C-alpha cells in the first residue's frame, strides 16, 4: 500500500489522556532534582543552619525513610490514577519501584550521597501502600478526586476538577 496514508489522529493520545500524566512526571522530576543535590555540608546560610535542617528533617520525622515512604507514596498514587484498577496499580507500583531503584543508583554518583537498599525498600513500600489504598478504599479515592472550589475576585466560587 504505497499510497495509503493514515489519519493524523490515529494512535495519537488525546490531550486529556496526556494531562493525567503531568503530576506523576512533575513529582518524579522533583524527586530527581532533590536527589541530585549533594548532602548538606559546609558553606551553609548561617552558623547553625545544619542543626535546624537536622532537627526538622530527622528530629521530627525520626528517619529519612519516612520521607522516602511519603514521597514515593504520592508518586505511586499519582501513577495509578489513570488506570484505577488492580492491574494499573500493579504497573504503577512496579514503575515507581523501578524509578526508586534508578534514583538510588543515580545518588551513588552524587558527591556526598550514597545508594541504600533500605531507601529503595521504603520507596516501594510507600508506593505499594498508596496504590492499594487508592484502588481498594473508595473513601480515600473520592477524597483525592473531589472537586475543589476556588473563590474568585468577585466573591463567587468556581469548580476546578482534575480528570
């Protein structure tokens, strides 16, 4: 079929289908940027800034594993939103876990950072828990998919919803 041409719309995803991937890609990008920064060391903003950072990040949360669990839980939830099925959740968890493993590998090349298997386990556990909650618990899913109302300049409210 030498002269046959396909329609330009064939196999092209709609903008709405692409829009649901904006937030997972944005969060993955933020995780990548955060893991690309070297650990805090000398040259800080003020004399005891490292103590402030340690108190807020480790003193209140007790471990960086909580941060890993939470960040990858958010990423796992956002990644399973487009499918909303057990199969989609499984794919989202596998993809998030693979991203976590690649992120730990990436950190091994960043000065002052190390790759830890325990971090990857926390990443995968956070994504798994979040995906399971999203698919299995309808109240949680409804809260995440709820229409948000935003006030306007003139005192009225308008609905803003994500797909």
